C-alpha cells in the first residue's frame, strides 16, 4: 500500500475539526503502510495549506477555483479523482458529514473501488485495511475490508485525536489547475439554517432534546441551561423530522457525531441510532420521565422527572454557582 489522501473541509474559514482528526489518523496509517499523507483543500489560502502541513500533511493539493469554493459534487469529484491519482493513494479519507457522505461514494465509483461510510475505526492488519462501522441502527458493529484499492472511507468526528500543530514541519504545497469539466449542476440559491453561534462538533457541553419535549417550545427551555453552561443545543431525530428544530441540530446515526465533555439528554429515549452520535461523550446526564428509558443505561447520572421543572432549576443553580465563583475570584 502507498499513500493516504485526506479530503479537507472548512468550517467558517478554518480547517474543520474532523479534517484535523483525519490527518492524525492518516499519519498513523501511513506509519504502518510506509506511505505519505496528502491533503486536498478547496482553498487557495497559503495559511490554510500551512496549517495542514503543521498538522501532519506531507503534501497539500490546494484548489483556488472559485467554482469549488462551495460544495459542488461534480467539481469536487473531479479534483478529488485527480488528487487521488497524484498522491498514488491507497486510502482516501473524508469526514462523515453531509459533504463527505455525498462525495465518497461518487469518488469510489469513479475510482472503480468501494466505500465504507460512517466508520468509527480504521486499522491496517497483514497488509490490508479494515474498517469498523455501526450497523443495524447502531445496535451492532461490522468490520469490512476491500479487495480493491484505493479504499474510500468516511469517518465520524470525535473518534481520533488530531496531532498537535508543529510549525517546524516541512511539506509540499501544490496548486491543482482549474481545467476540470464544467459542472452539470447550477446553484440557483442557498439557504443556511441558523443553528446558533456554536457548532455542535466543537461544543464541550451539549444539551439535547428529544420527543419528550413535546414541541418546539421545549427547546427554549433547553437554551437557558445551555447558555448557563456555555454550551450548544442539539436534538434527536424526531424533533427535527417534526419541524421543532432545524436538521443541523440533529445528533445520531443519520445526524452529527459529537464528543463533548458533558452531554445532557432531555426527553431522549436512548435508542441505538441516537447513541451512535453521542455515546463517546465523557459524561452523559439523562433527564426523563420514564425510569425504564434506555438512556439511563448509558448515562453516568440520571434524573427521573419533568424537564419543565428539572431543567430551569438546574439552570438557576448553575447560574448561582458561577456567579458565586466569579465573586470569590474577584
């Protein structure tokens, strides 16, 4: 096997956390296979390329094409295919995000290979790559390997640690030309959901609500607690499907994967497809009226009660403790 190519995503102008994690994983795989690590980024910013080198890339393929600044499956696919060939990649990694989950299968088909999506582990054993991912709604895991290369995989965020930035690392920065076929797609307009100032993938504290909130007004109760804790607000699938909150807040097998220090699940049953997105949180606190809810099996702390009473009381106590701590240190 030879090199590893990481397809980089940007979040608000900076390299997304999941892409930095993938660079760390790529370095570990490359150390076992003897190949190098390349990164493909759809930005012509030299500082972005330098940051990728500092976090583990040996080569950075930079795309400054304005047509590729926003995700376009046709345009990104053409550049990804070219970068995979230039890097002689035996493995192509992308984040299991909206973009990555759309691009990876297309790329695998174009490369006449196969894809494993939503993976939680990648290993190299006896010269072969093995990929582990949830199946059966997150209730089990399967490990697969490929007969063809390059292997293409999407990885869930928060599984691997990013390497510390090393400004002394040296790498090659290459600019890919914009002579790719014109896209068959035409973007008429874009609508961006307002999911708050904090990205759930970056939040250290998340307060998430489920069907038990009984309506969109329940999320306003959660916002008070999240604000007191300096965290973000998430949701399980049902509230998003019912229109109580935007889908950008969805956490779970078909949503985002988060790994906060504290995850407070309010009115969430704890089904496997939801826990697949938050099960790696350091501490889970469950608030539910059903003492038999599955979420209590995964939670470190649990409260059986009505969230309308419990959450405001908890928010008030947190605010009082923080206020007292601020006075004591002033």
